[in-house]
């Protein structure tokens, strides 16, 4: 019997959302003032459920819970005749605008750094359009310069964190504490790396070294996704082969950074339209799909996550697990018993189930297979767990 320890709430478009206690995902939206950060947040969270509906969510107007777009859910629901569809979710946090000097407490610096420290990843918004009516804090549009300002503030804050930690370790190091000695060795790698203006996540550390510094909650150890915000009808750097855009792309490529392009203003305008009206509007203006949906999926992927499904008459649901999870580890997303008392799981791929048309047909065709504890769950697997 599957047990659920989450609170269901009504969700428009006949969906329901559940916050999964075991896999809470939080993305901090950061950027300089007037780059479209809050506009993007409002577009993202149009269909979100207010955070106060969840007893384990931060009650804050700048927090929104957003469904991860996945058309497979509707298909599975149709096959099973499900009463409800429960998508995977991501929590977005609209963090106070950063200014130069934030690491030293300038502006809302301390609040900015504290809020971002609580998130799982950073979505850094930079402006790639010119508009004389929208002032840029630096006096001119320079997306690469914006990134340098923001990242430097985060790096400086991390430098202060590791410096303090190094001092606190000295006594234990002198006593010969092995864990302290090992942690000090990693920190001594981090300090020159940060001092050279590089993010902590770009330092080549093994898994054991990462564990040693995990407790420091370094800002720049988090995954980054850059969000390039353009504007319909304005001078967009990417559309005009502008040197500033070329420099930005070169930075993304050389640093191995991931990025998406979004028109936050347009997405905000479209938020109240139905899907058919949105698609018609995008076709009219030559937009390629939903920038907001691309952003949500990119955040989900950047965090190294995937979805598997459970489906039946009661509900079709996407469960969020890290890529590479074993059967028992994936089962823990539903209930801890599914990990500790795991026996086996019946698994079928989404594609095979769709082709078969039903679980009964899939079983007759030999498409349902039994997997043990060592099975590595794949994105799109439809699973039924058996436990003792």
C-alpha cells in the first residue's frame, strides 16, 4: 500500500500539487536591479499555489511553487483514467536585488546572501536588451559585466566564509584531528581559487572533498543557470549579433556554463492566456516555444534530477529523484519503507506503456519487467513497488 505524507491542495487546470518533503527543490532568482528578475518570477509563478498553503514551506510573498512541465503525465492519466495529475515541482524564490558591495553588507546585501544560501541552485538573470525607458543600474547594458559584478560578490562572501572556517580549524589541526586536517587541505585549495575570481563549483574536487566542505554552504558551490532576458520590440543583443552577446556566449562556452533565453515581459503578458492563445501569440511574434517552460525544465535538469511515474485510477504522479538513483532510493521518495523494505519493482518504460495502451496489454506483451535492488531507475520509468 502506498502511503502519502503530503498535503493535497486544489490547483487550477484540474491539477493538484504536492510538496514532496523528501525532495524539496529551491531555485533562487538573482540579478541586478531592473533586469527583469521580478517580472520573470511573476510569469513563472502564475499557476503556483501560495506558499502559505503548505505547512512546511516558507511563508513569503517572494516564494512560488511551480509545476515542472511534462506532457507525459496527461498521456499516462489518459491510459489509466486517473482522477488527478500530480506533477513534479520546483520552488522559485525572488531574492532581493543585488548591488555592488553586497558581500560587505551594502544595500540588502546581508539579506540577499542569507536568502540565496538557503536555495539549492542559482538562476542568474542578466539583461540582453536595450530600452531607454528602463534604467540600468550600471548606466549601460553589459550582461557579461553584470555577471562579473554578481559573481564577484558571491565569491567574496565565500572567501570570507572559508577564511573564518580556516581560523576555527587551527586548534583541531594542531591536535592532529584527521577530519580537521583533511578539511583544512580542501580549504587551502579553495582560497586561491576564489581569490582568482573563480566560482567554487569550478574547482576540481573529488566526492570526499566535496563532503568535507558541504557544511560551509558556499554560495558559489551551488549549480548556476544563466537566464538571458530579452524584450519583444527592443534592441536585443542576440538578434543583432552584438559584440556584447558574442562575448557573453564565449564566456558561457569557455566556462561550461548553461544558459537559457527568455522574454520575461512577454511571458508575463501571456500568463493569463490559455495554451492555444499563448501558442498563437508566439507564432505571430516568431517566438520559439515557452521560455518559462524551458527555464523550469533547465533548472530541474541542472540540479541533476529526473522523474519516474506511478499511475492508476486514483492518480498519475511524477516523483522527483536524483539521476542515477537505484530502485530502493527512488522508492524512498514515496515512503521510507519502499527503501528499507524494498523487495522488487515492476517497471515499464513510458514509451512501451503508451504503445501497449494499458498495463494489461503490456504484461501480455512481456514489456513489464521485474527489477531488483541494483536497478538504476531511468527518466520516464513507470514503476510499481513491492515491499515487505
